[in-house]
C-alpha cells in the first residue's frame, strides 16, 4: 500500500489517535519504535498529520495521568540508555521524532516553544550523555577484536594438514588423515560463519550509532539556526535569555506609567505554585492571553478580549471597584425587574368626559 494513502487515512480518521496512544502503553520496544516512526512521518507529512501526532501524545499523557506531553519520549530515552544492551535503533527513532516534531512546527516561535519544552524536561544532559556513549561505541567498534582461537583438535588437524602438504603425496591417505582434514575444514567453516556474523553485527551497530550521531547533530544545528534567527532583535537582546528579556522590559517601562502594571503582572505570576498540576494550564493560558494582548489594535479589541462569561467568577477582590466597565459591578436595577415597564394609561380627554356626562344625564 502507498504510504501516502495510509497517512491520509490516519489523518482523516481521528480514531487512530486513541489507537496509537494506547499502543505506546506497552513494554515492547519494537512496537513503540514503530509508533514513533509513524508519528515522525505524520509530523513531516502535513499540518494535519502534525496535529494528529501531537494529539496522540496528549492522549497518552491523559491516559497515564502525566503532566507533560513529551515526558514519554524523555522516559524512553532514559530507560534505553540505562539498559545493559541499549537498543540503538530505538534510540535513533526517538531522537528522529524529537527532531521531526521541532522542525515540522509552523513558525520559528513554535519551534522554540517546543524545543524549550524538551529542554525543560532535561533533554540536553541526556543528549550529551548519549553522545559520549555513542562515541565510546564507535571507538570499541573500530578496534578489531582478536580472532577466536582454534581448539586443540583443530590446531592438531591444521598441523597435520600442513605436515601432510609438506610431505610427498601418497596415493591413498590414511583414514586418520582424512578425519583430521574434515575436522579442520569444519572448523574453518564455523570460523568463517562466526566472522561473517561478527562483521554484520558491527555494520549494524555502526549504522545505528551513525544514525544516533546524525540525529544529535541535527538537533544542535537546528537549535543554533533558530537561535540565530531569534537573536535578530533590537539592541542585540538575547531573546533566549530570561534575564536579558526581563531587564530589557524593565528598561522600557522604568519611570513610566507602565511600570506599575508590569510590577502587578510579576506579582501575579509569583503567586503561581509550580508544584500544582494546574500551574501548567495557568502558564499556558497566561502566555496565550499576553500574546493576544500584544496584537491589539484598538480599545474595542481589548474589550472583546476581556469579555468572557467567566470573568465575574474569577475576578479577584482587589480588581472589583466602582468602575462602570468592571464586569463585577452591581446592576442598576433589582433582579427580576425588567428595564422596560408598561407606561400608565393616558388621562381621558375633555371631549370624552363631556360625552360620558351627557350619556349619564340621558
């Protein structure tokens, strides 16, 4: 089947999100390797495929009640690195997925955001350890191992054959010579098979190690490229440095009316407890709202951004004032009284009264 047809089918059927997410919940490294390879293909295939891959990790995060969607990737790298015989092909698949999910992001900001998620999960020390381990594997693979020694029987057979070759050829060799010759040939055959298997294993290890090193290099090169683009900011500000960005903002708002809201924002952020699972949602929501606030073009846009059904529920006590625009101000009329009341009936006109009086006199 064409791979494009299969990827299109997965993209169009959201049921595969649960199937792929559940397939990651296994101890079989081969199955997980195939799932991550499929997720990598989805990331590079199309924006919808990228969304399906992210949704699969979100499904697994909720399934295992974890806090971070990329935690499974870091856990698998840690477990595979701690194994006595690390599955090199599985490690290469995990690193390839990390690179795919970063590189396939739509914008520079999104690439930096996703990479920072991995960095927050301590992926950099893990990658450095992998590079050291793979460098050691390359050195051990490059050093030739001593060939296996022949057994005593094979050695004696070899000496017998060499002695037999050095002497004059007899018309009919003895049965003992024939047995030794067959034993020596069998030993050579087993030695050749073992050597061939050893060469194949070395090639496989070298290929897996090479794939891992390539993925590590891709991660570093892409990170440096994104950082170089993000550094194109005014005054040479390092946008990847928390302190540089903080002091740059502080210099902008210092001795201006904006320094008071800036301090209030910092005080609100300081109240977020990082130990609470809800803090992740708070930080994500704060980031999205601040980003939207920087895109405002008019006062009406600000009103629409702040106009939410739950604004009154989550408004703090210090924010409640007598401002007429406050969402928590009291209504001007009691509840249940309609703003539109029925007007009283108009008074009767003079003509009507006289006509009524004449009718009564009659």
